[in-house]
């Protein structure tokens, strides 16, 4: 697991950690019951506050992606396919809303959007 923090991103650092760990779990890079680095180790590696990594782990635990065991650490939760699919759908909806908003600003029609989507989807 390689987490990169961007100081130029408008996303808070804990959200960057959360989204990258989620991506690792969804892609299968992190498997069920894999141990995550300790909050202190991750904070040290990323050169950030332990409070920030703690907040990221708490968010992941709240969303059901990881479980934390006192004295043992944090582990990838057994995959809940419905949870992961719901998360992916939510992300896609948010991104599509942004695309529609931008296309409206540029006066791009729905048909043009569909054509662009088909072209990109088909890899031409």
C-alpha cells in the first residue's frame, strides 16, 4: 500500500488517506483481514500528525472498510460486496453530476456527452 499525500489538493489529508485506502480495498490490493500499518507508523511515513491518521482510520471504520482491535491494530474488514458497490455507485453519481454541471456551463448537449462517453468507454 503506497499512499501519496498532495499538498496542492483541496481535499483534507485525512480524506486523501481514506480514499486511497478504500481504492486499495476495492481493487483487491488489500485483502480481507490484511493488517494496516499502525496509525503512528503511517503518520511517521507520511510525515503528518497521528491525529490525522487516527481520523482517517476512524472514518474507514465508521464506513465498514476496516475493523480495529485494541492492542492488535487495524485490519481490512471482510468484504461486504453491497457496501463496496454502493460506495462505487455514489462516487460515480458524484462524478457524473460534476460532468453534467461542466457540460451545461459549456453548452455541450446530452447527445454530445453520450458520444464522448461511448468513445472513451470503447477506447477509440
